[in-house]
C-alpha cells in the first residue's frame, strides 16, 4: 500500500514537472504595489504611458526606461513574463535594420549606395526606449492586478459598461480560442500532419483556421445562452469593492510632479 501511495505521489510530481507548475511557483515574485488601490495604479499607468510617449529626448527616454524597470520589479514581474516582450523586440530589430537607412542625416555606416545616418539610429533608440518603457509600466502597474480587477477598476473610473463587458468577454474568449487551437493542432499532430510548403499543408491550415472560427462562433453563442439562462440583463455587476486610502492619494499626487518634471526637463 505504501509503495502504491509513493508511486501515485511520484506520478503527480512528474505531471506537475511536465506542466511546468513548479517552475511557475518558483518564478512568482511578490507584488510590492499590491497595497495600493487598483484604480490608482490604472490612473498612474495611463499618465506614465502618456508622458513616456511624449518624450523627445534620448536621455529622458532612457531615464523613463530605467524607472519602468524599477516599477516592473516592484510590481512583481517575473522573468518568465518578460518573454512577452519578444515580439516587440523583433519589431524593434526590424526598425533597427531599416530606419537608419531611410532617415537623412550624418552618415554613420556606408553599405554600397545605402548610408545609415546617426539621426536614424538615434530615432530607433528613442522608439526602443519608449516602447519598452510603456510596456514595462503596464506590466508592473496593471499586469500584476489581473484582468478581472483591472476591468472592474476601469468600470469604477467611469468607463462605459458595455466596453467593460466586451473587454471581459474578449479576454475570456482569447483563452478559450487558444485552448481550442491547441487541441486541434494536437489532433493534427496525432494524425502525423507535418506542415510543409505544399498544397496539402496550406489546405489543411486553411481548414484549421476555418474550423477554429466556426467553433469560436459556436462557443460564443453557448456562452451568450448560458448568460441569459443565469438572468443576465446587460448590466455589469461589480463584484469587487475598492477602498481608496490616503496612501493612494499620496501616490497619485507624488507621481504628478515627477511626470511633470520629466516633461519640463525633456522640453528644455
């Protein structure tokens, strides 16, 4: 009996290791900004993003990026979540390879008839710093809250109820569509499908996309029917009650002078 119990425990641990549950547990970091109201965090994130986008100086953009890294660390952003920055960095790489050759200015690198300008390189670095700073600010201030509390905070701040409902359903539907896509791809691999650049592969991928859209539409209809069966009348019920405290007011009024000072230094 003891041997069977140990075997079952070993299988459970092996399954968790295969799913990466232990890696996620060790990768989690505490959110040091959790003491603040989610509404204050959403407001400050919007103000920070607007300020960073308005910067024109390379040094101020780099300072904003360092501050965003600090906010992401305080918000408990893990190294695993930073992997979501990869598509952004690939886009920045494309800009780095093309934009310096299309902006006129002092030549920095000559490749045949093409010349990369220093002004183009500075513009790429400015876009790189600003884009990463905005994303890291959103990760640290909003991403750590979670989708549900974030939408509830937006509704509490006066955002349209229909828009909040649409955002909640969209976030939920994205997960469902992703799970459905993974099941269909697993079924294709179980049938020895290997994607190639031929007519059969393109036809199979087309059927995959078509069936994914059809199943998403059917699932959405089932979700709507289930909501109506539970008495949904089109009104968003705010289940979470937020409490604005003195620390939230101090945080907000402390961030405003810093952001204003950053804009003033940038414009001077």
